[in-house]
């Protein structure tokens, strides 16, 4: 039962994201392909990865990743921020354009969380938070690379 309920919640979040992607295609607002949308989701999830980290996480070649990133840079959805410690390395940072473009998808998460807070006692919400933290940090070791990709030392953009 737990597996079915978890699958149902996960599927609904995915469907909401897909609805937003396809609605943008229907209204001709979309400037990202579906694959580029998934690339952007990966970059967002990883924090500020390098191209090499992104390619490893996605299981694609570095040249293929570099090509996809180049397209996203040209479209203005990603900026490459040069490392202050290794000038050959660049961190990938989603631009405000991307964040604005997909704010609807992320706002849905906040909507659901607010509904959870209204529906359940604070103790239950705290327990849910603890359980999700354990799931994320301990029970999904295949994605430990995500934590390693987040770079708090990545330089600020020079705008």
C-alpha cells in the first residue's frame, strides 16, 4: 500500500510538470525542447554542477552534454560561471529567465506543502519532514552524487 500511495503522489507531481511543459508548447511560449526541459530539471536538482558532473549524472558523454548546455546557454536559460579556483572549470547556473519560466511547476510544490500544513497537525508535518530527509539522505544512495555537485563556493555571476 505504501508503495502504491507513494507512486501515486510521485506520478501526480510528474504529471503536473508535464502539463506545464506541454501547455507551453500548445501556446507557443515554449522555447525549450522536451529534452532541454529535462536537462534544466537535472541542472536545477544538482545545484550548480560542472559539465562533467552533469554528463556523469545523466549518463551521457561530455561532448553530448556540452552540446546540450551550449544550446541552453544560447537560449539564455543557463549561464556558465568560471570557477575562482580552477579557471578551466565552469559551474552551470540556471538563469532568472529559466526560474521565471518554470516558477509555476515549483509553485505547485509549495501549494501542496501548504495544503499539507493546513490538513495535518504540526507534529505530523515534522515527522513527514524527518522521514523525507532520511529517504533523501540515506535511502537513495544511487543519487549521492547530487550532494557532491552542489557547490556553495561557486562564484556569483558578474552582471
